[in-house]
C-alpha cells in the first residue's frame, strides 16, 4: 500500500502540474468566467476529457495485489485493475462545468478505460457518468455566488464521496465479492485520500485564479470609471487634435500601455507614447489595420509588427488593439492601444478595450448632442437678433406704415407676414428639425417683407417636388441660403437679380439647391465657406458655417453642404440630406 501511495502521489502531482499550466493560459481563465455558455462548456469537455485520457494512460496496473511496472498503459490484461486519477479529473470537471460537462467527461473517461482492456470493467462507464453528473449537481447547489466554485473543503469531501462510490461499483461488479473486497483493501485508502487531496489542490488553484480575475476586473472597473470621468469633458468638445491629445494622455496613464493613438476617419489626431516620432498628428490613416476597422466597424487585434502595419523600420510597436468609435451608429474614428511586447496584450486588455469603446462612443455622442444644442441655440439667437434688431424691425414697420396710406390691404398682408415670420422663428428655435413646408412658408414670409422694401429687385422662383413636403430638414436651412444670396450675391445691383430654389428627391435623399445669377464668390472665400466663420461686410459671417456644422452633427457623413460658382455666372449652394419623415 505504501508503494502504491507513492506512485499515486506522482500521478496526482502530474495532474496538479498540468492544472498549474492550464490556469496560466488566458483562454482558460476566460472559460472559467464564461463557463455557463455552450461554447465554454464544449471547450471544458475537451480539456477535461483530455486530462481523463492522460489519467488512464498514466494509471498503475495491479494484478492480485501486485503492482506491475509500466510508465504508459495503452492496454492491460483481462484480470488486471488500474489505480489512477480518473475520478479526480471527472470530479473537477463536474465542479467546474456542471452536471452536463461532468457526465460527458465521465463518459469519455469510462469508455476509454474500457478500451484499455478487461471487458469485465464495463461498469466504469456508468459509474464515471454518475460521478460526473452527481458532482456537477452538488457543485451547483453548494456554491454561494454566481461565478464562484464550491469551497475547497466541500470539494474535498465531494471528491472522497465520489471515490467511495467508485469503490462500491468495484465491489458490486467484481468477479466475486472476495476479489472485489481484496482489491478495495489494497487500493481504496490511497485513491480516496490522494484523489481528495488532489481535488483540493486543483480546485484551490482554480478558485485563486478566478478570484484574481474578478479582483482584476474590479480594479479595472474602478480605473475605467475614473478614466471615463476624466475624458468626458474632452470628448464633449468633439474629435479634434487638442482634445484627443489630452484624452490619449489620460488613457495611457490609466492603462499603462506603450502608446495610445486616436484618429478620425481620415487622419491621426493624437499619438502619445512610443512611436510618437513617426506616428504624427495630421498624417493620413494609411495602415491596412486602421482602414479595415474603419470599414468593418469591428474591434481588431494585431499580435505582430507585420499585422500592426507600420512602415517605419525602427517602430517599437509590436501589437495593437484597434477600437472603432461610433456616434449615432456611424464610425467617427478609432482608438488604438499599442504594445511593445505582444505578451502584454492579454484577454484583460481586450475586455478593457471593448468597454472603453462603448464608453467613449457614448461620450462622443453626448458631446455631439451638446454641440447640436449649442448650434441650434446660436442659430436661434442669430436669427432672432437679425430679425428683431431695430434696423430690420423699423424698416419693416416703416414699409407697412407707408403702404397703409396707399394700399391698406397690402399693408395688412405684410403685417400678417411679419407676424408669421416671427412666429416661425420662435417655432424653429425649439426644434431640431422641421417640415419642408414650414421652412418654405418661413422663407416666403421673409421674402414678402424684403420685396415690399425693394419692389422688383429680386425675382425668386420655387421649384418644389410635392413628395419632398413629407420630409424634414434643420430649421433655417433654406432661409439661410436664400438670405445669404440676397445679402451677398448681388452687391448693389438693383435689377435682373434671379434666385432659383429647387427642392426635390433624388436617390433616396432630400436635395436642396439654391442658384443665383449674381457676381459669384471670390475663390479664396469659396474654399472656406461652410468650413469656418468667414468675415462679412454685412452680418456676422457665421450663418453658412453654423448651417454646415448643424448638418454634419445631425446626419454625419450622410449630410453634405456644397457651394460652387456657376460657369455662366453666379453661385450654387446645395444641401444633401437623408430622408427623415417630419415629426
């Protein structure tokens, strides 16, 4: 018995060594956390099934209470028995994976034991299945928390009971009660004791690994919350170089990765850490890795320098996680976490990256919502200020007053138009989008007042497709274009001032075009309009920039602002908007 105990210690030690190697594999750590999923359970069956087969191969052959020397048992004689760690493996499989995993591993272990020889050992198949299923059931009932295992003490007791059940099967299904009892006396105590100790050690290692993963997640969650709080003010400003540089510095400080890079859909906005000498802001996004993420919208991992795709020969970055950033379900950029050692890119970093992607995308979207609110407020203020200022207001009143002596009905009509105009401004100021018809009514009210002041100076033609009236657009969109044309397109010209406004549907989009036959736009100003505030002789110069920014914030790449000079003279401004049913 003493010799058998020593040999059993070696077999249990082998299982513990394999367990130690197993718990240091990131993939297995993730299996422990996700072991309720079908995919994880299937993987556990393969892992513990392999362990069970190894246990059978490394068993100790016993004939008539005599240990037969063998290092690897591929087959045994018909009257021989095996002392091994099979029950240890089945027990651990049940405690970790549950009844189904335990039963399947038991089936694999028992069937393989039958294939080794001794047809009379058929009972090992049902006994192993029973042990696996029963262990899984007890493990699920005795654990105290959702992701935890049973306590190591409970696991030890369960392992001892399961080994006793195996001994009972041997006693019942042996050739005779006497031979079965003799075998149990020889192998029973060493197997029950050492397999229980092995289960205790195996489960202790798994429990410690699981606790470490959960503790790491808790620390990571705390850091992520702090990181989110610190990056929020900058992401609320939008994706530009200054805000992204500060965000990248904060992320690197918390994650301790080798480098952090942030891009929009076209260029690098910030790069902090290793490789900053050649990963320079304003450089176009050129790596296939980044292009793939921008195209697919899927988190992508590179585990080699070749996969990272940096063409610089001395680039120290050897691995990367590239995370797409979204706003309103559209990709607006990427966040890249770089590593100078591929081994540092673990499953924990992958999970961290996925969490950061969700947080940062939400922050960007919230920031754009705030920008939209601010832009709408600016448009409201500008519109109201432009219309309520004494010059405009008194000009309109004076025009109406003069008409009252000549044409009372016309004066009354203009007064109603003035009222409609101000009412339309107030309604548009509280909505993100308004109906096309409401916007056109607002424009016509404005034109009636302007044309009363300057009779026959402007000839404005509207070509509106009836189907387009069912859709919506940003407030003041057409008004800004028409007003801008009248104020700036014709300078001081007093006749033959033609404006053509077209609203129609084309290829599933709402198209708005405003043409004029004015003097056109100087080339140096043309390149800036709609992209930044341009100084103006009349007004603040913010109207077109405000409109273009609101369109981009509302619709992203689906909304377009375009301005050009016509070949035959004058200018053309076009808006392309996605179709949206008016509220």
